[in-house]
């Protein structure tokens, strides 16, 4: 049974370490807003036109038994105060199955583990596909995410191009539901030969951030910060990341319709931040008519 009006998060599970990271992050996020978790393991269906050689019998019962075992192990990681259910789904691909599950459950978010390589957040094929197609926000759990720190601060990455209003809107809604502290961030990469030019660029970004914060400050306190450095890595290191922080970032303007599309800057930033990241879909134009008109007029 589910409770009407309670947000639901789909957690991608595959029985590996990334799955455990995703479950821990999903549980931490769920505690803040009273959400419920739908832990989903997707089994890929065979292509009916593909011949299997050497021929084998039907192994689906074995796969389903293993899937349910992995789901039981994942559910055991969820604290008692968080409601969680487990599901086995079949689909042509894991990303497609997770998106279908999110649609079926009316989920507000898909949570996956994204730590595989040297960086804490990296893109495997499943994560990469989700970040270029999901109709709902996608949360990425860093490698070895412990989940023992409560989520206390929401960082929202605000660019200077049109479309930043969507990230701010999502951030304001999130902090109103959860009571988190909100900090708006802009990353300023590179240094001009002229120090005065560098300072002018920083001042312009700060002014843009302050204007963006004005909307959010109608309901709660907001801090702003320009993180700068010679490289994007140095700029990311300029941020005093809270242990219980999470970064909200928007999708590229290349996104089609209401879906996620990870931009180049966000993809590079993945390697350098120590906190979970949530990628927000780009809205349809009609989702924000007032802001669209303002941008067109500017």
C-alpha cells in the first residue's frame, strides 16, 4: 500500500556496490521529505530475433531467484523509518526499465550509483543513458557513499545562460519541503591575463547570482558563492562542501522536451565534487512562460 501524496523514488538496483550506494542515498533523501522507495532491478529481455549459441534451456527462473536475493539484500540497507518496496522488471535495457518504472509509480526521482572509477562520480553506460533521457530528476550516489550523514545543505549550480530559473525553482521547492539550507553556486573557470578583467568577470557572476537569489529569498534565507579557479577542478575545490551536502544541476539546452541531458560542464564537474549530484530535466517552454518571456525580452 502507498500513501497518497507521498513522493516516491525509484532506486536502480543491480546487486553490486553501486546499488548499495544508491540505496543509501535514496534512504537519506527519503528521510528528509518522508518519501517512499521503490527498489527496482531490471532484467534485460532477449531479442526474439537473436539466436543463442550454444543452445541453453530457460534460465529465467534462475535469474529471477538471483534478482530477488539481491533485492532482499538491498532492502536490508533501508532504515526502519523509511518505507521501501522491491520489484523485478523486464525491459530491453536497464535505463528503459528504470524510466518505465518511474512512470508507472509516478516517481519524483530516479536514484542510481555512479561511482566506478577513480573519481567519486563517474558515468557508466546505464547512468550515461539515464542522464540523456530521463523525464524525472536523476540522483547520482558517489562511490562508497556512506549514507550516515543527514542531508543538510542543498547546493544549486546556477549558470549565466537562460534556463537557470528551472534549477532555482526546483531548489526552492526542495528546501521548502525539507528545510535544508540553500546555497546558490556559480563556477568561474580560468583566469584572465589582466587581474582587473578577472575581478570584473567575478563581479558580473556575483551580480547574476544575487539576482537569482532574490527569487528564492522570498521564502527563506539563501547564500550565494562564486567558486573560481584556473581549472574547473580548482573551482570545485574552492567550495567548502558540507558533509551532508547535495548538488542540484540543470540539463543542457540540447535536452528535448522534458528530459535530462547532461551538459559538458556538468559532465566534467562530476569528477571533482565529493557530494551526490541531482540532474534536473530541462522544462518544456510552456512550463515556465513568465520566465521565458523575460528572457526573450532581455
